[in-house]
């Protein structure tokens, strides 16, 4: 093995190592910048993907230069074959550009709880070709970025709090004024229900077959999503029991007419 060949191999290895170190340094610098600014770097996985791509492309160009490889003749010889391949890559290229647009516009971010054209889950990472959603049952769904960009997206948590609804039914012999007062009191006294900057209220829903229905509309923080619902339901049931308010079950009155 010639000395020149050994030098090229060594330079290539050094390029790969330096590229990896640059990738690590860039990512840590970005993370540190967000930390100093007092903000959270929410798109960690996506940033890693694009930084890795950037460093790989740069290192590949350097390695090609080390080995004196000129790609122009190969690209020129590609000719009609390149046109065919270009058509084949039309959809991936469209997904790639759509992914860039999704990132630049902030349409989706890692950690967002969203519904994309009927598919709900948490955004795990936005890759070149697709966005990965982790569904609530643990499954992972890969959605093409073109569909994400063009599709209808519902953000379940656009802010730190979200309003929920709880249907409450009471029997027809209940004192409605007292029911409204007790429900409002439960909402006001529950510590996991948000009070600042939002409006929690109780509204009449309707006269059902076996009950009079009310709807409790209240706001909670994302981290208290399940706990707040459980706590409020338990508080309402306990308060109703203490005040003699019954929650009815479906029932039917049957009238039998006698025949002579």
C-alpha cells in the first residue's frame, strides 16, 4: 500500500471523526443557546436529524475532494436515466419540501398532541420524508410530510391549559338551584381546576328521559389531564351524597291497563 493511499485513508478517517465532533458541538451549542434564553428546545429529534444530514453532506464533499473524485461527468452521463429517476423521486422530494415548510411555519412541533386527518397522537419527530406520531395506545404512525402540510390539523393543547366538559345527571325530584350551586362550588374548590385567566361554569343541558342533565365546563393544565378529571368527579359524587342529591340510572315506567 502506497504512502499516498495511506494518507488519503487517514485524512478520510479524520474527516469523519471531525464531522461527528462538529455535529455534537453544534447540537450542544443550540441546546445551550435555548437554555440561556430560558426556552425549551422542543424539537430535539428533528434538530438532530437535520444537523446529522448537514455534517454528513459536508464530510462527504470533503472526502470526495480528498480522493479527487469529480461527480460532474457521472451526473452528465446520467442523462435520460436521471430524468426517470427524478420522476421516481418526485414524491419524496415533495415530502422533503413539505417537511421544511412544516418546520419553518411551526405547524407541528415535537411533543404536540394533534390530530392529522383523523389520526391522533403525539408528534415524536419530523423526518425528511414523514412525520412520526406516537398514538395513545403506543403505536407509531408514519405520515408523509406532504399530507401533514396539506391536511387538516387539530392541536389539542395549543396553550398550557385546555377546557374539558363533564356531563352530570340528577333525578327529577332534585332542587335545581341547589344542584347548580353545589356543582359550581365543586369546581371552585377543586385545586386541580384552573381559575386564573379562564372561566369555569355550569350550564343546563336538557331534560332527558330519566334525568335532568347539566354540563360542567372547566379548564385544566396538560400535566393534570387525568388527575383533574378524577378529582373533580370524586368531589362532585361526594358532595351530592352529602347533600342528598341522587344520580339516576335509566328507568322506564310501564302502565298496564286492565281489561274486563
